[in-house]
């Protein structure tokens, strides 16, 4: 080996040693920094698991419908002379709604009355003569038939005249007018004069999965099922009703069973066609363990929560029975009084030290609305 080659080799060894030392120092600094960061507690938000009554619910979206809806149509032809209500007005049973021009029917009634009186008088004159054989039985029979027909025509004329006065058959709220005053109307018209929807009480139609039908039937046999109606998004209490109908067949294309609930609707807060949230409360679990839903984490092995033990985060597998609003009902895994993490940084790991800071939110489990 020449002197020049030896010098180059020595220089390469020195450079390699310097690089190795530099790498070792950087790695040491990194390990030290990681150790310091690991030792630094993470800030978390927590809540206490607690025991409280919780409902057993079936939740669905339903649609409001009128229990009784009537299309008002004319029974006789004529000019619509008057309308006695405003569109959208609440009306009572028997309230006058429309008046068809009665003049032609009053004239028809007078004519029918005169014909009936004449035919009855004619039959009365022939009755004693028929008994003495002064008239044939056929003549007397024809007179009686004519009197009966005239009497029937008189009754029909009275009915037709009564049909010119149109009144509400039910109490409810009117819709838009199909025909304005001054127009000709007839029983053959395709459009109704107006539609009246009964508003009090009112129905809510909804469906549940067929798998839940046996559970519903079991609790229904025990009694105590309650129906709570909310807005479609679950907010605002719109009333409580009773379950009045369970369909006798499963809808094959959806695999659901149709149910109906009846509500008083005294404030008319429910409107036909409106979509609402429906909570069928089957029963109330008196001693449920609940935590905020935000505490539930999902891993490869199922659901779990972080429990705080001795200022450290500990993973606890849990089985969630059901969810009601923002609360999770725990079947197994958590006891009342234990502290669960409801909000934490992404780098939270088991065994990491934590500091609890609930100043940004509630420190206790929220109550069921």
C-alpha cells in the first residue's frame, strides 16, 4: 500500500467515525425528546359513569295523517251562490259551508207538492167508488200507484232542496277552495269543493323492523307502552299519544310493520303530511349505567372506553346495549362512579399520564332530555 493510498484510507475512517458519532448524538437527542414528551401528561375531558333510569325505546320517523278526512262534493247541480267560510278555517260539525242557488229546487218542490196533493185526492175519491164497483180495481190501483209515486217525488224534491245547503259533516280544518262562488257545480265534477281534515285527535303512522315486532308485542301485553312525538330531527316535544294500531301483515318490500299512534293535538302542533320523530317507549330500565356517547371508542376487538386510574388512561372493553340521544347505555364493562374519557388527543395511549380539564364542557354525564 502506497503512502497516498494509506492517507486516503485514514481520512475515510476518520470521516466515517465522525458521521457515526453525529448520528448517535442525534438519535440520543431524539430519544431524550421522546422520553420527555412521553412523560408530559395529556389533557383530557372526562365524565362520571352513573346509574339512572333510562327508557327502552324503538325510534322511527313517522308521518302525520288525519284520522278523518272528507271531500265535500255537491249532491245537486246548480250555481254556487255563496261560500260561508275562509280557506284554512277551522269549522265545527254542522257549520254551513256552501249554498247552491235554491230557486230551481224550491220551484220543483212546489210542483211536486201540488202533484202529490192532486194524486192523493184522486185516490181518495176513487176509494169509496171502488168499494161499490163504480170503478174497476185497475183504475183504483192506478190512482194509488200515481199517489205513491207523487209522494216519493215530493220527498226527493225536499231532499234535493236540502242538498243546496251544504254543511260540514265533521269538525276540522278546511283546505283550499276547489270552486269559487258564481261557478256552476254538479255531482259529476272531478274536483271537490273543499277538503276537511280532522285535526283533533290526529294520527301518526310509522314503521318498525319486523325483527322488533316480538319485543313490541311482549311489552304491549304487559301494558304501559307510551308514544312520544318530536320533530323529525328529534328536537322539541310535540306531544304524547297511545299506540292504537299494529298492522296484521309485514310489508314485504321493506320488511317492516306499520303502526299508528293517536294524539290529542289540542294545540294543533301536528299537521297532516308532516314528518316527525317517533319514540315508542316500551319500558323504563330503572338502574342503567350510562356514559356520554362521545366516550365510546371503536377498535379491532369492538367497543372500548378509556378509564382514568391513578392519573393514567386505561383501556376497558365495553358492551353497549343501546343509545338514547347522546347517552350510551353500558351492558358490561363500566361501573357507576368510574371516570371515563369523553374527549382526548389522538395520541392518547394506555398507560399515558393525563390531566383532567373539564372547563370547556360539562364534567358530569348529561341528563336525558
